[in-house]
C-alpha cells in the first residue's frame, strides 16, 4: 500500500491550517494516474454506504499534466473502488447564472457559464452516476450569509443558479440534494461580533438562516445540514425556533433537515458514535438519517481525531462498523459514514 510522504503530510497540514478546518477547499498537486493506484483501497464487504467530500474547481486547468476530466475520472474510479456511494461536490460556479430581471424574468446561463459551469458539472455527475454514485451539491460559508441582506442575497444567487442548472439538464446529470455547511464559528463575520464572544447571537442567526433556506427552497431540494458535534451545550446553545423558545440549536437545525451531518472527527467507529450521541438520540426521535463525518487529516488534531495513522484498510473497517455500533445504542437510526476529503484520501491511501 502506497503511503503519503512526510513532506506531503506537512504540505497538507500547512494548507489546512491556513484554510481553517472543514471549510477549506483546495487541490493538492501531484495526482498521478500510474499503475500503482490499482493497489489502493479496494471494495470492502463492510461498507454498505459511504460518502466523501469532493472539493473541486471546474474552471479549465491541469494538475501536473492531467486535465480536469482525466483527474475526475481517476478520482471517481478510486472512489468507486473504495465503496463510495455518494459525493458532496463543493463548487461555487452557480453564481455564474444570469439572474432574473424585470426585462428578462427567467434565470439562465450565458455562453461562458455553460462552458465553465454547466458542461463540466453535468459531465461529472453523469460519470459518477455511471459508477453508481450519487452527487450532492455541497455549499459552504463562514457565516457572512447570516449577517445581513447582502449576505443572504449572495446565498440566493447560488440557489437560483443551482435551481436553473437542475432545470436545464437531464436526470442523470442532476444533483440529488444539497449539503449545507455554514460555519460561523470559523470567524466573527464582523470584527465587532466574534463568534465565541457572541455565541447565542450567531447560533440564532444560523437557525434563522436554516429556516429561511428550507422555507424558500425546500420545495425544490432536500437539505442535509452539517453541524459540529459541539453545538449542544444547554448553557450556551439555546435559540428561538419558529416561535418556540429555549430550543437547543442542533435540535432546531435537525428539525429542518432531510438528513443531519455531524463533524464527528474521531478515528474509531465507537468514538465517532459516542461524540455524536445526542444527535443520534434525537435522530431516533425524529426518524431521520445521520451522516457521521470522519477525516484523514484534521487541522491541529491529535491522532485520535483523524485517520492519518490508521491506514486505509483500518479506516474503511472502522467506517464499516459504524452502523453496527449505532445499532447497539439505538434502534432504527440509519447511519452513513463519510470522509473528508477525496484528494487527501487518494494521496494518502
């Protein structure tokens, strides 16, 4: 099994530290398409469903001589071989849609948007569909969408473009839903209101944003909201939700979710389940699915919060055990494990 070099780990860790945790999207150079990749990973009997975060820039580019399509196909083959069943594709190209105006009430993509957004996106999703992999749109933000009308208008621009894309492509080229990852704790979107000094304020803004998004777009798309495991403190994390006071923030968000994704960054099935125990318990009450997210490399993380030292085979084994571990704690809670993210995984495996 090919191992990632110490130098490569150092580069990855530096990029993650600069990017700020989960909300980082980047391509790491050095992807190759050699025969050695035939030995990486492989189908596993233990993983029945598996997701992966897929950071992607669809504008024309090369990765050390590999064009975008070839790189996609290389990574898609790797994902299929390792049992991936769903991809969370992060891209912001849907802002390239021409927004509706009074003179032109229909949103559309102009020629540049079709070439650089529509064509490569529909090709990617069709190739994933051909491999039996579903694709969700992953939209993320550090909290600026929550601050004011201008921030919300930027979010709306994404969603109008997304809806326009969905309406113009064929069935096997469509996303199956949206994963939303808005992380105000990454910053204080204004310098005067840092998150950790105004935690209740930001979580209330987050819940208000969640209800707005599902109310405005929930008839068009399903939403899987991503939360960190630590938004559960009854002393700090109470919000008003649809007129009901003193609701725990994670519970309010779960009520608006098709599925709930938890950043449960640990390196064993038991630990991943235990750190999300309150979410799993409430998911049982609501009857919704839980995505438990692991990571290969975590910014500043110790060995017990990342799979870096485990190896690919051990990671897949632990992820495959998740459903059985959850079954031992709760009845009728479906779990999908997932990994952050595809390029790191490919280089490390």
